[in-house]
């Protein structure tokens, strides 16, 4: 019966299992970190690409980004691009089909840099 259980085997086994536990904890922490970064990244992307709140830079926005503005379709988006560069957001009123009323609707979502 003395050969069935040796104390040195037990200490080796517990030492290796405690190292495995540390690895499991590190892996778990890594997975949690990846999930947290993914959730934060998705929330940031949703906030900045929400069609109802997206702020558009008139000088750098693509045609599809300009279409997020109220009353702007493919034709107006291309006209806005053709009218670049803009020094102020008010200059968008010079684009054919964009008047004072349209400008007032999109004004809070415009910027020029």
C-alpha cells in the first residue's frame, strides 16, 4: 500500500494544476477583455454611424455618408461633392436644390474642417 500513494507525486501534480489554473484565469481575463473592447467598439461605431445623429464633414464625406443627411439623395450628394471645398457650412445653400429650409434641417449635422 505504500507504493500506491507517494507524497512527491502529489506535490508535482498540485504544482502543475495550480499553473494550469493561472493559465485558465489569464485566458478568462483575455476573453473578457476582448468582449469588452468589442462591445465598446460596436457602441462607438453605432453612435458615429447612426443615420439620425451622424455629423458629416462637407469636405471629406463620401457620397454615401452625405446621403445620411435629411433630403440628400445620390444626385444632391454628388452635387455637394462637386461644390467642394467649402469654407463654411452655409455655402451648402449654393448647391442646386438645397435651399434655406433644407439647410436648416441638416445644419446641426454639418461641419467643415
